[in-house]
C-alpha cells in the first residue's frame, strides 16, 4: 500500500463520495469510473483470463457489472453470478448495461479468475451461509482471486475477518485505502483512483483529533 494515500473509515469514505455527488456527479458516473479503474488494474495484473465476477445486490455489485462489461469489451471471456437482484438504482443501471444474463451464485461453475464484487465498504458482520458457501467453494477452485474494494467478509474499519475468507492475490481499493487493507488476506493492494484522494485529505484535516 502506498503511504501517501489517505486511510478512511467506511463513514469517512461515504462522506468523501457525497462531496462528489453534491457537486452534481450521478452515482452511476462514479460507479463507471470505479469499474474502469478496477478493470484496468485487473488487466495490468493478469493476462486475458476466463473470469467469473460475483456480484452482490449493492453498489459493489454494480461496480462488478461495470468491470464485467469492460473486460468483455476488451476481449475477455467473462461471466457474472449474482447473489440477488440489484437493489440500488445505480447497480440496476450497471446491470442493464452489462446486458448478458447473470447466473445464480449457488448454481454457477468456477473460472480460473474469480473477482469478488459481493460486498464492499461498510460490512460489519459475517456473510450468510447461502453466500459464504458458494463464495468460498468457487474461490478454492479458482487459480487466482481478486477483490473489488475489500474482500467480502473483512470488516472495513477494523480489518477483522468475520467469517471464512479466501486468500486473495489482488485487492483494488476504490478511491482511498481503508483499515481493512492491512488484513493479509487482501493480498497485494492497489489503488483504483476515482477522484477521492484530495477530498479525503480535506476530510481528515478538518476532523477533530480523537
């Protein structure tokens, strides 16, 4: 991890993102930027590889749909498996832009590269067994594993492992680093720049010292 990049909690990260939204940037636009940063990081670290992207119902899953579309456009063989239907407007829009059908998480088959977009910043509990079991099974059968923002099952603010979490080779931190990224299960942590760094520095500067 680069030492010049701020480390923010989940609440601070949401506050930094809100500054962007308040400036008139739609959530889907920031999601597209995040997906592009992740897709580039994936392409920088792996040769074209058959990939399975696991998408959750929130905006982390939305990021996954964007990554799927961009990797597919780059000529990669990509499938998406979803734990459920998208629940946010931006995630639904990203899913619609992906256009291909999503497989069911419990019934999908593995791929050499697994990309985790189930849960991102803000997780504070163990994964439900209906998600944890196929997640870990598919990861065990993959040759490589990459995570979007934070591996699912690791706490954002304390780096705690709430349940069984596979070992990741690569984690693409979105915007800033979080305390979770000190967990060795994240593997190599790289920054996906989405324009939060300077905003984050201002947030840390004005917050009172604890």
